[in-house]
């Protein structure tokens, strides 16, 4: 708690322009939706050597990394990879600020697809699944369709995503299947 309190005194939430520059997920978001989304973010810190999440955990939030680095570890599928730590798989990427991470599980309402390990201290801003879903639902259809297309491209090797499976998730309840 002390680490979080100290960080809160110096952390500023990312601006809409920073979010637009950290990856394609926020491209095309109307200013009022993105500004509202930023207002829902809360600060979170991880000490060096801690984990942000483990592969298979429920996806409850997405993170926007603002300092430190995060190793993305994916199980290799062998019987010995059932663990939850660094030895459970291989590092497939190292993320540095400013990047968002954890969005795939939140977007698809699926468990975490990777373990996120903090080799050094990390400061981030987080969005709950409910806040993220509420803001994505407020996007114009063409912006959502672009995000969904990029999402399907990226996730093809991790999740078996289809319009039907998305339509059954919390995020897309009530959506026109043609859009999905």
C-alpha cells in the first residue's frame, strides 16, 4: 500500500492523445468517449519480481503500462508448463511504456492468454472490464468494427474467435451479428 500511495502522488493518468499513440485499439475513439474512459482509470503498481496476472486467470481489467517493463510469458503446451511462474512457458514479448496489455481477455470475456511478469517495478493505470465494456459499447459501429477486425487477426492463434462466440460474451450482448 505504501508503494501505491507514493506512486499516486507522482502518477498522472494517460491523456487521450497518449492512449491513441500507444496502439491501434484507441484509434478512432471519439474524444468524449476517450476522455470519459480516462476518468475511469485507476493507478496500480507492481514491485519488481511480481506478476500482473497469470495465464488462465479471469480477465478482470486491462492495464496501460506507464513505467517499467512487462514480460509476456505463454505456456508452451507441455505437461511441465502447467505452472504459473517464469518456468511455465517462454517469453514471447517484452512490453515497455506506453502500451496497453490485458485487453484481449477483457475484449473476448476469456481467461488471460498469457502470464505478465514484472522484471522491474511497474506503474500502470487499469480499467475494469465493466468500464471498458461500457466505453466500447459507446463507440460508433465503424470504429468498433475496425477494433474487432484487428482483434480477430491478433487472436486467431490464441483463441478460437467467431462472431457467434463474441455474440455470447458480455461485451457484445445485444449487438447485431452482422457487425460481429
